[in-house]
C-alpha cells in the first residue's frame, strides 16, 4: 500500500493471529504483494486462559509479524469488526448532500442500538431506490470504544493509523480489485475468522447486506472436538 511516496502496512488484527502485508505498485494499475508476516496473539498458549486483556499480546504480535516480514513502514491501514459494528441499509428522500448528512444523524437514532454519541458514523449513497423519489443509503456505526482500543494498540506498537475500515467492506474491496465482478453478478462473500464470521452480499456493484456473526472457527473446532471426542 502506498500513500503518496510513503508506504503503508495493511494489518489484520484477529483474536488468534495478526497478519501484516506490504504491497507495491506494478506499472500504472497493477498491485503486487511485496512482504507478508504472520504471528500468533497467544503463541504456544491457550487464549481462553490468557485473561480478558488482549492489548499487550496483540501489540507483541503486531511487532512480531512486522519483524518477520521485515516491514519498516509506520503508516498502517486496518479494520474492525464484531458486534460493535452496526450496518444498516435505509431509504431517505432525495435531498442536497449537506441536508442528507444532517438527516442521517437523526435517522441513526432509530436504526442503531447504541447512543449516537457513543459511535462513529459513516454513510454512502448506493443509488436511487426502485420507487424513484428516494435514495438507498448504507449507514455504518462503529462504537468509539472499539475504534479507540484498536487505535491505541497500533500506537503502542509504534505505528501511525491512517485508515480504519470495517472488516466486511475491506475484504469486499479486495474481492472487487482482484476479480472485477460484472454489475449483474450476485455474490456472497464469507470471511471466517476464529471468533467472528463476516458476511457480505454484493449485488449490482454495491453491498446489499453485511453482517458479523459470532459463529466462526473456534465454535466449529469445538463442535468437531465434541463430536469426535478428541482434544
């Protein structure tokens, strides 16, 4: 990843692993993987007995992944996910951009199960609704506590955050860049992590459904263990 002349590292900070990548441009439009590193958050240990505080283990894992990949870039792009991320697809009457921005804050109070003052809000207009006199709007809210916790982990690892995305949209962007789907395709994407599964349904060139659910790799592993009576 390159912002101007300064390279940036992309980080996936999961509950079990941290993955770090550095990309480089090839030609005018090409992108190539330059460096990659991965590190366990709880190396050689059981995360269920490691306590609730994952801050220090994640900081150490970030440093280990960067060191493994010999990445020296300090600017970082990352994403957040989980139950503290709320995604809603709503309809609003057509109006000037500034009025729409103000209206969204009021609309958010009806669609988000958290006080508006406790979240970071963002939105994008997806296009005109089938009715014609309204617009479809994607509304995203992330709890400030979650975002601030992520930012503090990055800063304690000696990094400078430049973008904090949402997991389900970050991997949707990756899919678009790599596969260039046609506007007529309907595609369901799943990113199964250890604790969270991100789901995104892509239709007509835009996201039409995004959910994070808590059934993921760890739950699947435990089910297999119980079924087969193995460790």
